[in-house]
C-alpha cells in the first residue's frame, strides 16, 4: 500500500505540488509496489542518522522522500530539489 503524509496532501491541495508531478510519483510508487525493484527507478538511500532507512525518488526537478515498512510505502515529503534537502533533512 501507498500512504501519503498529511503534509503531502496539504501541499497538493494548496498547489505547491503540481498535479502532474504528483501523478508521476503516484504512478511510480504503484509500479514500485508491484515490482518491489528499486533499480527500475532513480531511488537512493538518504544519508544520515535516522531511526529507519529513508529513500529519495527523483522525477525531474522534484524529489519524494519515503520509507518502507512492512511492504508499505510511506511518502513523507514531495518538493523541488532545492527545498527537499533544506526543509526535510
């Protein structure tokens, strides 16, 4: 399953995240959920001391930060590259 944090849903409603970009990420996560293959997408592990492993997915100028737990995907942030690493990490 794919779960979006409240922050991501709010950003989508406000228009901070364009609908087409959200759709790109959503379709990619649907495919990732089916295949379970990180090599098919531009996904890298986020460096840092965190309690769990976080990953980033890249689509053009936008990044999605997420983690995997019990084969579920939790997307915690979607934003432009220059914003994601400043605000989130």
